[in-house]
């Protein structure tokens, strides 16, 4: 009989203990939740005691006020989105008083110690430089690439062997062609047939790489091959290995992915004059900026004019190149960019 009674009483006593403790726990949790919830406040300047009591009663906070401290003081206006503690601190701005929270969760009004300066809350909203796989790079080190995945991917997260030559690097090295641009990249042999004004001959892991411009392959013939103008490029990436097959029918050695200059909202203009041996004379120019004040339309214009000879008599090295581009910022999420290029080369074999 005693065992049966004990079996019946134990669950009942346990349920009674849970029932008695539940209101205490829930009250504490509810108070904490109310204190951390954000509300919209629109309270004008008023007597400090009135404003503080209004905020505390709405949030369900326990606030201890010393009438002598708050006597004759006016609260600051409280307007905006705040939690309960933030609203109380906003009301106390300029009063020389501050909140002090006890271990029990209650708040007390105390004077600010002498020598302590109470600074107003400062919100700093900034946007750092964001690099795009299809845009320029600041400095020599690229952090994103589209080679290997065809998406804007962090270079450290791309499971491929990729090297990137940036605009600034090519500028400082005075790069004149693709052979110069890839000369210091691993896994590639540039100018494999020597200097040539007609085409850039290179080998990547033993194979001649397919050249891509803005994600599209450049046509390749027997006697008519495109020779990309490095002045018009923001960057170029060398993708090594059979992962180049992600672009379709390409050699297993790798591919060269080039990115054209894009229009920029930041206005800039550049002109460069070069002179060298074999009567080498060249002018490079580039300009970009906004067409309208709002920046909905952006323009870009770059090009090269070259008149030079070569180390071989009667073989000239002349180029006339211009690359206009236009960007239409349709909305914050959509833009359309038109890239065009015209090149004429007069040279020989």
C-alpha cells in the first residue's frame, strides 16, 4: 500500500514543483524579452521623471529613481527605433545621469562620475572597396575571379590553379602584348616561336591555350588570328589544367580569360606616349565617367595608335585600335553593358 501511495505522490509532487517555478521563470524571461525588443519612440522633451517612467512602464522594466537626482531636469527627445535601455539612455542625454544595472536586473539612476565624458551614440556606415571578377583590381593582388567557375568567386575558394595579371601590374611592367603579360606566370611558355607582330604564341602545360575575351572564345584561324590589345584590358587570368573544359572544347593545358575595361562612375582620363627602338611610336588613351548627373549612363573609351618598324626591314608594326563601351544602370540590381572594339593591323611575316 505504501509503495502504491509513493508511486502516485512522486509524479504529483514533481508536477506541483514545475507549476510553482514556471511563473517565476516565465516572468523573468518575459521581462528580458520586453527589455530587448525594439520599439518606435516619438517622445518630446519633458520632465525627466515623466519620460523615464513612461519608457520603463511600456517595457516592463524595474527602475529605481531618486527624486533629488531627477528633480528639475528635462529629458532629451526620444525619437526613433530603440530597445528599452537605448530609449532610457537617449532620454538621459545631457542630464549628467546614467543607468546602472544591478545583478537582479533592476535599473538605478546614478550621477556620471567626474572626469568622465559621455559621448553621444555614433553610427558609422561605410562601404569598403568591393572587387568584381569582371572589373578592375586595386594594386597587384586580385581576390576574385570568374575563370574556372564562370561565376564571381573568391580566388582562394576556386579549386583551380589560376594566376591573374592586373591592370596596375601590366602598367608598371609596360606590357605591350599578351606574351609580356603572362611571362612571369607559372606553367606557361610565352613567345614560343619568338617575337611576332601577328599573334601571341604560347604554351600552357604543353598545349596552346584558347583565348577568351569577356567569357567568349576568340576565333582562331590559320593565317588570320586576333591579337588582343592589353591596353584595353582590366585584367587577364590564366587557368591551368583540364578544368578549362568548363568552357567547352578547349585544350587540356588551360585557357586565357581576358576582361575588357568597363565604364566607371568615377571619372578618369589617361593618355600615354611611348617611343622606342626600331622607330617605335605609340599613343595610348583611356577615358571613362558619367554621361548624366545621376550616373544612370556611363561611358568608356580606350584605344591605341601605333606606328613602328621591327628588327626586320620592310616589316612594319602598325595598329589602329579603339574600344568604346557604354553601361546603362537600369536599377540597383540590373545593368546592361555594351562592349565594342575595332582594330586594324598593318604588318607582315
